C-alpha cells in the first residue's frame, strides 16, 4: 500500500528528516575524530576497535578523504 506523496507537514516526514540530519552529524563527528586520532598517532586498528568496526572498514571509509592531508597514513604501530 502506497500512502502517496510526502507532505512537509507530516510528523513522520519530520522524524525521518531528523534521522537524516543525525546521520550527517554522526558522519561529520566520525570524520573529525578519526582525523584527530591519526594526527595523535593512533593506528587504524585502534580507531577501528574504538568505533566497533574492522580495520579494513575504517581504512576504506576514511583513507581517500585523508589522502590529501599532511597525515602519515602508512601502516602504524599499535601504541
């Protein structure tokens, strides 16, 4: 059953828009925290563990964005 077009006055539309905004904010916070951790010498594995994901997942998600920075992105030793 299709309920039809979304009305901007619909409270469900507001709830879903809030979810989208929170996801965006969470992504921004993660980007910032990962960059800070790398600048402070954390390794990909440490960051992944703190985020509850695999090292490969965090590396894949953030490597391209950070490639143009002055951060040394080579394999890092665990503290």
